[in-house]
C-alpha cells in the first residue's frame, strides 16, 4: 500500500493519542485530530463525539487512513460502552465506507482475550508457550467485549465492503511499565509508532489481528502477525524489571489478579471516571 499522507487520529487527546501525535509526524504523516475533548494547542482539531455522524463524516472526508483510538478505555456500565465503543466504532466504519477510506487501524485490546490463562515458564518463553493470535476470545469486561465487537466489525467491513483493517490488541503503552505484569505486555511509545506505521503501510492486510507490544524478554504473546506487517520492535521492558520486582514481587500463580492475561481486569476492573 502506498504510504498514506493524511491520517485521521481519533482519541487524539487521550494518553496514547497524545503520544502518537508527537511521534507519527516523523514518519511523514499529516494528522487530522478528532476527540470529544478540546486539545490544547491544536486549534484545528475536531471536537466532537463519536455519536455525531455528521462530524465524523466531515472528519473522514479526504483522509487516506484512520487510526481509531477513541472510546472508553476502562470498564464502564454497558450502556456507556455501547454508545462510545460499539455504536461509536460502527459510526466510524460507516463514515469510512461512505467516504471510500481504504484502511483503518483499530485499537483493540488484550482485554478481548483477558480471561486467557497467562503462560508460565522461564523467560523468554518458548514460542510454543506464547499465546497465539488465534486463541479464542475471552473478554474480561464490557470494555473487552466491545473490542471483540470491533474486531468482528472490521472483518465484516472487509468481507462486504473491501475496507481493510489492522486490529491491534494493545497491551500497555506508557513511557515505562508500572507493574510486574506490564513487563510482559508493555509497548514503548516508539514501538507503538513503529507498529502503527507498519499497520498503515503493509500490503494486502485485509483484516489482520496483531498483538501490540515491544519485544519484551517476558513476552506472553506471539508477535508474528505484527512482524509480518514489517514491524520491528526495538525495545524491551526488562531494563525496568529489577526495580519493579523489588517493589512488587514476582507474579503469584495463586493470586487471582495474576492468573490471566487480563490481570486485575478479570477480578477488580478499573472503572472509567465520570
């Protein structure tokens, strides 16, 4: 696929959106910003809700591709998840279809498979022990369920309309990991930009699902479908491991918070603030 020039970035005011606003222009992208919250210092950003179909249509018009990060990123009552993550994502895909946009990069989540038991063993894990991309979906929250919907919606729009999507099951993208669990699922901001760039430019992706993380020594999942896009992660969370393990201890297989891929989302999910 020729490199897109203009990319719509939804959720541009959020944590991940803010990181990508700073990193993606270096790859040659002109970003069109969209968020329900005004973005300081970005007077041209579009401030609108995903329920505003007219604003979405205007935002999508003329862009080459979309990175869809907008929505609720923690647990919330189902009616709020329904409006923001399910109906909102549908509205975005409809706008993309109507405007003839060729590709979406969809921010899915590891919480779409959160009740998958985490792998055990000595790090780095043998490739056979890594969680494959085709593992059955087991969402850990309504939030995770909405990401399952988004992946299925992406497949439907490829099959019926030829709209390509890379669904990225993101782990945790922060400047550095903050927990021992995060050592396994962390994606550095630099690797996040590299993965989004690969997802935007790879040929013939149809609908491809990938895990989104750095090449961590403690990696739990298989990055092969991401690497097949041309993604070459450069970072590893292990540099933070000694400090975090000293503070928090190693993961305990008897602790329900540590038993599954989704961590404490499976037991005491953090709630979206209102």
